[in-house]
C-alpha cells in the first residue's frame, strides 16, 4: 500500500511539473477562482451609504393629473413612483432601502431594508407595480402619516423620503404638529412635494384607470368632512345637487399642492422640503452630504474574483508564449548545430 502511494505521488508530481511548465496551471487556477462567483460572494467594505425609507402617498388626491412628466396630464402617483425608482438607483451600492405606502393615518412598510444594488431588480419591480388600487382608504391625514413614517424610519435607523401632495382630508389651514414636533431631529430626510398649484377636481377612476367622473362637494360631505352639512346632503335625492352656494365651504373635492401646509410640516419635523417636477429633482435632493454616512457595508465581490481570474489567464497566455519562444530558440540552435 505504501509503495502504491509513492507510485501515485510520483505520477502526480510529474503531471504537476508538466502542468506548470506548459502554463496550464494558470488556466486551472483561473477556473477555480471564478467558480465562487455563482454563489454571489460578498465582501465587507467601508462605504459611504444612504440607508433610506421611501414613503409614497397613496391617497385619492394622488390621482389628480396635473404633472407634466413624463408627459402632460400625468397623475401625481406616477411621478412619485418614478422619483422613488430613480432615487433608489442613484444611491451607492451598500445602501439599504425600504418602501412604505401611506394612506389614512398609517404608513405600511412593504419590505424590510435591502441592499439596493444586489436587490434592485426585485425592488424596481415592486415600485413599478404600485397601483392606486392598493390603497386601503381614500382619505389622508398627512401629519399623522408623516409621524408614523418617522417612527418607522427611526426604528430601522433609516433616513426618510416622504413623497406627498400635502392634501389632507378634511382640509386644514394648518397642521396639528404636537406629536410630530416630538420627533424633530431624530431622523434625517426630505419631504418631496408633488402636484400643481391650481386646484383641480379629484377624478373617479374605473379598473382600467379611465376617468369616469369627478368627486363632488356632496361626495365630500358624505365622507364625513363637514358634519354640519351632512343632514342637508343626505336629504337630497340620488344624483341631486345641493342649492347653489349652500356648500361653498366644502373644498375637499378639489386638490393642489398644499405649499403652506407642507412648509409647516417641514418646520415641525426638521425635514427639508423640496418641490419636485421630474425624478431628477428628487435625485438632486437626495445628493446631500447630510444624508450620507460611513459604514461597513456588504458589496458584491464577483468583480474582484473576475479580475483575478482574467489576470491568471493573461499570465497563462504569456507563460505559454514564453515557453514556445524558448522551445523555438532551442530547436533553431539544434538544427544549426546539426547542419554545421
């Protein structure tokens, strides 16, 4: 048995020597180095990252079509989705992102923080497939939603990007910011405002996103926003409109970007307010040193293994050509000697 082992070892050494001499060893090593890339290896590196929670307003006012990107008469929700996608794509690899939807007074987190580069195809699909039919209530209390979002971001140690038109139901002249002010300075982030300046009617949509009508003053009252007018509206026959001027105080059937309201939220929360008209505006708003931090983050290591593998292939190629050149010179010297 000992003799057999010696015999095997002798053969192995001979083959190894030939493999080294002819340069094949470099190609073998190259293949061995590249194989782990199929398991998506990661490496921990010190990186500049922006771990961020993106929150999108899903309330019905986001259906208003007063945005000019990517084409005229685009709804606000579409711009919010595109701004979220482009903002996520602009973040450095190693950054973690999460996504939440806001309606009523709740912010519902769709997925926990994921590394943006490694998971971007899946994250992008989630953002692209967001749909108005995913809302669980049409109304919105932006102040409460922002408060809930700050709590969610703080819990996960994330920055916050909150995208909304600032349209509350019922309308208020000023937000009640008592709870919001308690969170001031706890989370870094930005409020991204969408929507036009002029009041627009809020559309009613069918399952194909086609406008089939508009919200009316009577609808707004029936939603409970004006209790003093509820009895009057309930007394109307189906489809009947209230007498001219009797519902003038009702404005919830229309919507615009509520600049004054959003500025008050910005002041109370400590978050910057940026009005956006295109996704580029959102990307620029996030490119702020205040939102970045140095941290150890997982990075894709496949490019390192690929680079080492390529170097080994080049070494093998030069090694073989050197051996061929040496062999050629030796044969030339032999034949010259033989001919003489």
